[in-house]
């Protein structure tokens, strides 16, 4: 089924239903899908921070999950 056919079928079903809960849930799902598909635009500061993080990873300047959890536990026990 093509996107256009599916869209028409959904519109027909929406027009036929009187179930408010179903319509609210369908609306919520569609809204979430639209929000997820938005492209997030980074500003220059954010791009620079990402680039710095990539450089740190390439230099090996990072902690593993296990190492960071150990440091957090040590910090919390002080």
C-alpha cells in the first residue's frame, strides 16, 4: 500500500470514529512522529563542543562507563 493510499485510509477511518480516546491517542502518536522527524539545528558553540568531544575520543581522553561509575561512587562516598 502506498503512502497516499494509507493516508486516505486513515483519514476515512478517522472520519468514521466517534471514540475520543482513540482519536486522542492517534493524535498523540502522530504528533510524536512529527516531532521526532524534526531536524535539530546546532549552533556554532554546540558544533565546537561536539568536535572537541570527538578529538578527546580520538586521543583516548575519556572514561568507560565502568570507570565513570567508579569515580561517581567514590565521589558520593566522600
